[in-house]
C-alpha cells in the first residue's frame, strides 16, 4: 500500500512578508496619488520579490524588460494595423501581426533580456486584442511605468531588508522572547 505524500508545512516566511509589504506600499503610494490604479505596480512588486537581491533583479527584470519590450513592440504593430483599419475593428490582420510580433519579441528578448518573453507576450497580446485604438499608447506607457514602480519597490525592500539583516533581527527576537524561528 502506498504511503500518502506528506504535504509541506504551511508557514508565513520572511519573503512572504517582504512581498506583502512591497505590494502594499505600492498600493498605498497609488492611493495618495489619486486617479491611478495600483494593480500593475502591485503585480510588478509581487513578481519582483525574490529570495535575495539577485533573485529580485532577475525576476523583476524579467517583468520590467518584458513589459517594456512587449509594450513598445505592441505600440508599433498596433500603429501599423491602424494604417489599414483606423477604427481598430478586430480584423484578421491582427493574427499575422501577432505571429510576427512574437517572433520579434523572442529575438529582442534574446538580445536584451532572455526572461522577457512571457511578460512581453502578455503585454503584446493585450495591446493587440484588448485595448483598442484610443488607449493603446497610454495603456502601454502606463503599464511600463507602473511595472517599473512595483519592481523598484521590491528591489528597495530587498535592499532595505536583506536576508542577513532579517536573520539577525530574528535571532535577537528569538533570544529575547524565545519564539520559534521564521523561515523563508
């Protein structure tokens, strides 16, 4: 008889808390800015948090560079599309433009940032199929800005609260209060 696989213990670790802090600070900043939606900044913060600064740079870079590459590429392709269909009425031309766009996206990612393909593809698809002719440029630029804010917030939090500093604080807390160790 097979033994049941044991589930890993569920816990809230230090990286969980840093991720929540980073996303929440983004939302708070946007709250005070007023009319801007914090969603993409918060997503950028969540994707940008890693176990350490190197992981944050990698994952945040994937998200940020993907958004930038996909955004500018999507603007160019959608602008080309609007030459033929100024109303942006969802013509079949978008399908070959997507094909060409994904090929170009992969090439650009190979040149600038290898991990940019997936987030860049998301932005590209949204621009081509969901945004529309009136908002495609502002959407793309805002998405780049907001993603940058979120990624920078996670880099800042990881710089401010590196693992080594948190471990020292945790040890001091444990020594003073005798509490169980928090983990990543």
